């Protein structure tokens, strides 16, 4: 498994961002080969964080490219590019 964490700062309206991400970005990312899961969190004070899980690095990298495209197409929602951290999942547990 491979995981990507994207951190967005300076989000002017987190509630609107959540709706737009859910309605227009989640359908895009969930169609990428190897998609396992996506989570979007409001870290408060204009900071939003997403976690994407894929079967392999190829899918995770494609998701980052799609995220960059989406942000450029929605400048009022997420005004800055994300800080991206990615890597192979080396430990996990799920219920």
C-alpha cells in the first residue's frame, strides 16, 4: 500500500471546500486504478488535510497529479498548492 497526505493552508471557507471536494474531487480520485480510500479533514484555522490510500505508488502519484489539476481549476476553494508527503505504508491496522 502507498499513502499520500496533502495539507492545504489558507482555505477561506472550509465548509464549502468540504462540499466541493466531496462532490467533484472524490469521484475523480476514486476512479484511479488501485484506489483504496480517501479522507478529508478540517484541521481548523483554514487548514485542511487529505489522506489517500492506493495499492501502489503509481496510483498515489496519479492522485497527486489530479489534485494539483483540481486545485488549479478551483482557485477560490483551495488557494494554494498542497504540501505533499507520500510513502509506502509500513504498518497499519483497520477494523
